[in-house]
């Protein structure tokens, strides 16, 4: 026991998040998260490319129109799970081994049961939601099929995301990246196999996605079970500690509601786009795969800032918390401005990756050149929300984000 405590203290002293040069440590932490997000996005991007090129614009529109609904339910849980990341980061920064262990087991158990709930709710509400969104009749059946298959395997998605949140909370952003690389490549292979060889069309891309996500969940759980230290996972200890669950929910619910409001706004936009026909739907689906690049960069910085602030707040290094917020803001702003210029300039080239339909490309170009100049305005909200959330507060960043959405 004494040896374990000594090792924990030595690890704390060597923790770059608590002691390293801030901008260097943010970059070291940021890049694996960004690359991981890129590979995770590859799941959806490959689906879009394969469907758009091999099946057609109707199938592309069917897959694209489901995204906002899926995000509505999944995003709510991911928002709640961010509460677990904050709680765990603070316990880890403070050196509270018991708190770390209880948080890990509570978080994984919660993700499993939430996955079961979302499976039932998602499958039951698929067609009513699509009809409410005025999805055209010619793509309704394919859209419903894609959503139902996705929901059937959503447990893998939630367990994986919770597991990566645990690893990132303790300062490990590399292993989640390795898992994503393997599973994204698997997704590509399965997409090509199911669509081009088996001719399963929309069902094929959905099935490939959930199989890949299930594999990623199994790998990440195995990593946690083989980890050293207080965040090691023991299946026999899986249960939900009520006080910790309450703290996770206290921090996570506002984030979940924030995600829901954001998703509802996307649903409303998607509903409006649907009234313009299949070409507009396909264009909106394609630009979503490009527009998401900006959000992935901002999210990667946000996760980095939240983790840094959480650990330093737990260690009571409050001056370092302020420095982290300022440094994160500057780094995020420079990155987002650069991305905005690239997207504005090269959007027709990017759109041609997803479709050969010239009408879709022209429509998508108009969309992107309208919205890309405003990307920088979200930087302030993202970074300061991440900072406040890392300190354990949740209502203020949620209000800030909701104001920016409205």
C-alpha cells in the first residue's frame, strides 16, 4: 500500500498538466484529441463518400438527414458524461485515489445503462421524428433504416466515449487515438465490403459503423482493465456510487441540455432545408462533413482546457488555471481563423470529394461561404465555457453557450 502511494505521488510530480509549460502541454494533449476526432469523423465521412459515390444522391440525403436527430439523443448523454470527466480530473489532480476509482466505475456503469435506454427510445421514435422533420417520402425508408441500425448498436458508442473521457481526464490522450485509428480503418474496410461487395447500401454503412464502434468499446474497456493505478477498471466493481453520480449529473445535466438545444436548432435548420428538396439536403449533408472540421478543432481545445483546468483546480493551483484559460484562448483563435480562410477558399474542392453532382457542389459552396467568416465568434464561448466547467461549475457555461446559440 505504501509503495502504491509513493508511486502516485511520483506520478503527480511528473504530471505535465500540473507542472509543465502550459502551451507545450496543451499542444501535446491537443493533437491526439484532434487526430482522434478526425478518425472518429472518418466513420461518418466514409459513410457519406461511399453512399454518395456508390449509391446516389437520394441515399446520401437519407443518411445526411438523420444526423441531427442522432445528435439530439447521443449529444445529451455525451454532455452528461462530461460531468464524469470533470469530477475525475479534479479527484486525480487532488490525488484522491478512492474518488478516482469510484468515479471510473460509476461512469462506465452509467454509460451502459444509458446506452440501453437510448436504444429503446431511439428505435421507437425514429419514424415519427423523421416525419415531423418533413423528410421527403423518397428517402424516408432509407433514413429510418439507417437510424434504427445506429441506435441498435449505440451502447458501443457511449461506452467508448466514456472510456476515452476517463483516460483524458487522467492526462492520457494518446491511447484513445490508437483505438480510433484501428477502428476507423476497420470501418473503411467494412463499408467497402458491405456496400460494394454485398450491395447492402444504407444498411451496409450503418452496420459497418456500429460494428466498428463496438470493437472500439471492447478495446477501450480492456485498456482500462489493464491500466495501473487508481483508474483501473474492475468489472466486478461496476456499480453507481450515489454521491458521485449526483455530482456527475449536477455538472453534466446542464451540458447535456446545452447539447440538446444545439441539436434542436440543427433539427429546425434541417427541417427548413428539407423543404428545398433533395439537392439542398445532399448539399447540407456534404457541407456538414466540412463544417465539422472547425468544430472538431474547437472541441479538442475545449477538452484540453477542461482537463487542464480540472486537474489544476483539484490541485489548488489557481494561478495556473488562469494562465491555462488565456493560453487556450489565444491558441484556439489562431487555429480557427486559419481554418476559416482555408474553407472559404477551397470549399468547392472539398465538396467534390463527397459528390459528383454539380448542383450539389454549387449549393454547398454558397452555404459554406456564408457561414465560414463567422466561425471565430464561437472561440470565446468555447474556451471560457471549458474553463468554468473544469472548475466544477455547469450552469454559467451552459447559459453562455445557449445565448451564443440563440
